[in-house]
C-alpha cells in the first residue's frame, strides 16, 4: 500500500485541476456552450473580463440563455467590452425571447426612462410654449433610439 504525503496529495490535486481545466477549455473551443459559459464564469470571477466576454459571446451565439443575459449586462456597463446600447438591447432581447426571467427588467426600465422623458418633454412644451424649437428633434431622436 502506497501512502501519499500531504505534498504529493496536493500536487496530485493540482494536476487533476489542471487536467480538468484543459478539458474545459478544449470543450469550450469545440462549440460546447455549457463549457464556454463555465469558462466565462471562471474568467469573470478572476476579473479577466475580456476573456470572460469572449467565452460568453461564444456561448450566447450557440444559444445559451444565461450567457445572453450576462453578455448584455457586460455591454450595458462596458465590462470587458465597449459599452454599447445596440449590443445591450440585442442580447437582452435574445435572452427575453428565450424566456430569461430577468431580461424583461431591462426593457421595463427602458420603458420608464422613455415615459419620464415624454413627461418632461410635454411639461417643457406646456411651460415654454413655442419658444422651444430644438426639443422636438431631440425628443424624436430619443424615441427612435429606444424603439430601435
């Protein structure tokens, strides 16, 4: 019977972890969306946001709903990717289409922003009357941006 010392046991565990990680990377790179999502989560926890976003995008493209939601969130706050309203909306919409329970919150928030801006515009017109010529143009651009 072979008895492993604590150093040998730790070394063996490290080798097993390394082998598991390499297998995960191999699966993620061979179009396994679950593996890609797990790898993205690993990199996110290590605060390697660019790597996390790469694997999230891969998982999202392959239909992983949680990856779609998380990628949208990263685009929303510009974490690991450039902040992009268009990409944020795209990935939240994809997650919503596939039934992600939290994706609807973003659209509700955007609706209330649009509603508050509308109220502001109507109030400004009522108070200032016809002296505000440029606000309608700005308002229309804002509506088109939100309806996208």
